[in-house]
C-alpha cells in the first residue's frame, strides 16, 4: 500500500463551504475514488492558514493518478475551484509531502 500526503490551499472565507461540500460528496465521486484505489482517505484543515493535509492510501499510485482524466473528477475540480487555489485545468494546487516516519 502506498501512503500519499498532500497539502492544498483553501481561501480563508471558504472553510465552512469546503467542509459542507465534502460532507455531501457526490456518490459518483466517491465511487471513482474507490475505483481508482483510494482508501483510508482523510483531509485535515489548518484554520490558521487555510492549508489542508490530505492523506490517503492506494495500492498503486500510477493507477490512482488516472482519476484525473475522468469526467467526474474534472467536474469535482470545477465545483471546488471557487474555494481553493487551483491550476489552469481546475485541479487543486498541491504540494506533495515526503513520508519521513510511519508507525503501524
């Protein structure tokens, strides 16, 4: 299992809406995440600076990365764009984190 950690960047006035939209995650998006291997997926918010820490586990990162090419993922990115820093393709600006410690 590959553990993935990423930081994303929310707009400070969007915290409540970001949480609401994830509480109401579209069933099609949840299905796609699982289809592409995502498990144990959590997002944490630092309300002091708007950074989120996304953590998930996947069997194969290359397979998981293919979710970015799906219509549902592109639709989700467009839906979330007003709430966070995004790239030109509406994907969230992310900083990949390097795992330095793990304890089972």
